[in-house]
C-alpha cells in the first residue's frame, strides 16, 4: 500500500432496523441535510446513464472532515441498496471503493463500512507520507460525526412517523471551518 492509499474499517451501532439504515445511507442526495459536518453539498450527475433497479444515480460530492481542506469526488453506487448493504466507488480527489454492511442485532443495527481509497488531490498526495496519521484521524472524526448524525436522523424519522418517545431531537453536528462551504 502506497503512502497515499488508505484502508479503513468503521463499525457503528445504532437503534433502528437494517431497512431504516439502508433508506438513510442509500440516499446520497440527503447527506448534507443529516450529516452536514462532512457533506457540504451533493449534486446528482445529470448526464449519467440510467441506473439499474435499486441503484441510485451517481452524485458529485463536496466533503470535508475536521481539517481545513475539502474534497470533491463522485460517488457511484455499484450494486443495489438493500437491507444487507451496498457497494460504491469514489472518483475524483478520492479514488477507491467502499462497502456498507448492515446486520440486525435486536432493536439495533450493526453497520460496517470498509473503505479503500487513495488520495488524488495534489496537496494530500504530496503530504500523505508525512501526515498519514493526521489524515486517518480526520477520517475517524468524520465517521464519528456520521454515527452521531445517523442516530439522530433515525430518531427524527421515527418521530415523523409518530413513534412514541422520540422527544426533542437536536440538530446534527455542523461542519468545522464553515467558511469552506462557500469555496469550490
């Protein structure tokens, strides 16, 4: 594995069914609404060919972590989104593959995300040999915000469906360095 290559495995546990989790994670267009600390903007790829059933169209993403830099890349789902999970590819400032897996565990779902990616953004490629631990920590920060935001989104959806005990649900964590949202 080269200095600009990364392999991450993230495991989350959230209250909800695999079907509920798939409905949230499988809709990339909603990411900025419920995971705004990482997903600054999403734009569907209008000229993408028609996808197979259960496979959403690719989207262009503008993302960030805790550090003051952003990434622009295209997310393409490569197999149907189901209650068992789905796979994706990344192309742009990040290139690689990811796989979400959803396993029921009583009233919760265990979510595993395997992410194999390399950086293509010139600054990150040049500094990766030195700052790889910092970039990995940035990824862990982003994924921790994702687990928190997903749990809140699942609570929000249950509240909208009239499930008892939902109470007041706080907003998801905002992005750091909000001024980066205005830049391309």
